[in-house]
C-alpha cells in the first residue's frame, strides 16, 4: 500500500473514532503510519484528505448496499415489496456504518463557507443520484432519462432525510414498513380527484 492510500485509510479510522472536527493532521499521520508532511504533498491539506476519505468510505458503503440490492431474489420482487426491501437494507446498513454518516453531516456543515468543498459535495450528490437511478431494477417499459434521474433524486432525498432522523432519534425514525405504507397512501391520494376550491 502506497503512502497516499495509507493516509486515506488512516483518515477513515480517524473519522470513525474522532469525527471530522476533532481529527488533526497529527492524528491522521499517527493512524496511517505516514509522515506528517506527506498530507500536504499528496492532498494539499488535512481537510482535503478528510473529504477524500469520507467520500471513499461513503462509496464503500454504497457498493456494499448495491451488492445487497442486486440479489436476484430481491430484484424479482413486486415493486412495492422491492421498495420495502430496499429501505430495510438501507436502514440496516445505516446503523452498521453510523460513523460514516456522522462524518458526512460534519463535512456538510463546513460546505457553506468553503466553495470548493461545496462544489465537490455537489458533484458527489449528482453522482449519487445517477447511481440510485441505476438501481431501479428491471422495467417493463423504457424509462426516460429525466425520469430515472428524478427517481434517483427522490431516493437520495429519502436517504439524506433518513440519515438525519436515525442519527438523532433511531427509536422513532421511520421503518421500511412505514415508508412503504406512506408511499401507498401517497399513491392513493394521487389517484383521487382534487376537490374544487371553495368560495
């Protein structure tokens, strides 16, 4: 493993153990076994390294989730059951990778005052939308690209909201069954005619 990779692995450990705000350059160098000066050489700054480590850890989580979701039995389920299975698995893995998402929230909070960080996070979000859109599974009819992106955006919106709720209050955060029930209720409401406005 090269020094750059060692730094990323060390930064991931620091993110899990200390969080974004409390991980110092010295902590990362110690955790990685690399030279302190190598952080600047390879990444330019400690913050750039931590961002790279966070994005990589998030991608590892996404790859594990994708692997779980492409199980043949799960893909063959009816859409409603597949939706519920998807979110059950997401919740299980959110809990398993909780430190990754705590770090995500800490990094997001920095973006307001760091334009470069904000751009990089925005690009990562767009990639995530397209990834989620690609996990839609088999379709009876071709789905227009803008619809696939809209679905990816919907899933990403649900994920970010679910992350916040589970980090703050896991006991009362929605379950996969509740999300599925809500989706059915919304679909029923959308099928009903809109009552005329009064007055």
